[in-house]
């Protein structure tokens, strides 16, 4: 999702600064091998702001290396990718940065093949300009780490101003001792590969959307696990999950989306202050396990896309275990809709909603007892005080 007007000048200023910082690196080119076509894997519901999420190239877990250029990283160095193409990154280095400064219609694929970078204060990969960048792991182990405080505004180990897709068949370990793991200013997608992210702030953040249909993602952090929000547009900021395995353990929200959080599949294990927070939370499928200290699921008014915050559960398996105290397993600051699925809640307060409740299907257990009616602040399977 591209958004150019309104903040072009800041982008140009920042791009100029980064280009200057990267201009000492070797200019590297590679031949393009891209040919993408859309694959219809959308959420197919009104809660999702995505209509055409994943392309063929997003979903391809290996890259065509027939015309690829190879970049071997070096200590205290940098390289600049300025043309569309496929680039294999390999080697071990400290204080190295790979910069992408390509044309606005260029698609760049960075293939991580045994890449290990440890930096003091700068991102390992910065994407300043391109149409889209793919980070693809070969059958290899890769590590990217920033162990000190970031010296500039680019406060993530991988920092991108354009659409970013993670795929592949290998592993990538990301460590950010004082900032974010991955920051994307447009869309971030994960379709394959294994990722272990440890961060002092958000694990993966994106302005427009985070979409996951495959892969194995483990996040440990001191803020949010997945965070999607754009301060200049409250209709942006969605999370969509239809596959893969996610294990998130953080101090704040495991998943926070400004507009919608939609689940169409996947195995998702969440632990944090809150499990899932968005204006519209919609669960159609998947196996979701939540342990939380405040709200397990929280629908709160963040986006003008929706007249009321809503939690809607249509299918899947949902298990929520809450800490004691003033906590709610499902807190809808608007409407609550349950039409299907298996819901198992262990909590002092199971449901808290400000609007209407619709309960037309599904199986609900509260503290081991099946219930057939949803009331506010259920306690021990019975209607309790709010």
C-alpha cells in the first residue's frame, strides 16, 4: 500500500541523509527475474482491509539465482543496491549496512545465504527506495543483530520504507538490544521461513499492514510483538493471519492493530499484557492460545473505519487464560458476535461488552463449564457483576 502525498518532503530529506551515509559502499547491480501475478488469498470479509494480499513471488520460497549478483559483506563496510534484481548476501561482518536505493518501480530480492552481521548502532539492512523488497533465506542459518543504541531515526535491525516480504526455507535470527526488530513503513508480509526475533521494543511493526500466511515466527520483546499503526491515517494498520506458527511473548500487546486483526488460520500462541487489540477483531479459523494480564482480546475505538469496536468469532479454536484481578478475557468496547468455533476461557471475568451481544453458534466454556448464554462479566460460568 503506497502513500506518498503529505510526507514526501520528510522522506526525501531522510533518503538524502541515508544515501549520503551509504554512498561510500560499493554499487552493486543484478539482473531482474521478477514476474508477479496476484493470488486470491484475501480475508474475504468486511473486517479485513486487504483484498489481494500475496503474489506468486511472495509465496515462492526459493529465488531464481541464474542471474543473481553476490555480495560478500565486510567489516566496517556498506554496499548499495541501486537496480532491480536478485542479490545473494553472504559472509560475516561487524558494523556493516546493506542499503537499497533503487527506482520506485524496481523489485529487489535479497537472498540471505549464511549471512551474519553484528552492528553497534546502525541497521543491518536499510531499504530507502524501491517498489518492493523480498528477503529470502536459503537453507541456511542467518543472524542480524544491533547490540547498541541506534544512532539515527532508523531504529530497527531491518528498516524499510517500502513493501517488504519475508520468505524462504532457512532461519533468520534478529536481535535488537535497544530498538525494534523489523520496521516497515508500508506493508510487511511473511509467507515462509523461520524467524526468531528478540527486541527491546516492537518485534515487527508496519504502518499499513502485517500479513502472515506461513512460516515459523517467534518473538520475545519488551513492547508489542506485532504492531501495525499509521499515525497520519487511522484507517491503516491491520494484521491478517491465515497460516504459519506464531509464538509471541512480550511485555505489552502480543498483537496490536489499529484497524482490524483478522485470523483465517494458523497456530498462534500469545502472551503479554494483552493478547490481541484492534478496533475490529475477527476470528474465522485457526488455533489461538492467549495468556494475558489485562485483556485477552480487546476491541477498542482506534479506527474510523468502523462505527463500533467489535469482536467477532466465527470459527477456530480459542483458549484464553487470564491473570487474576481486574481483567477480561474478551473485552468489546462495542459489540460481541459469536457464531461458531470452540472457546475455552479461564478467568474471573469472561466477557465484557458495551454494545449488543449475538450468540448464534459455537461452543463456549467458562472455567470448565459450558454456557449457553453470554452475559457481561461471567464468573464461574454464571452471570456476575460487571
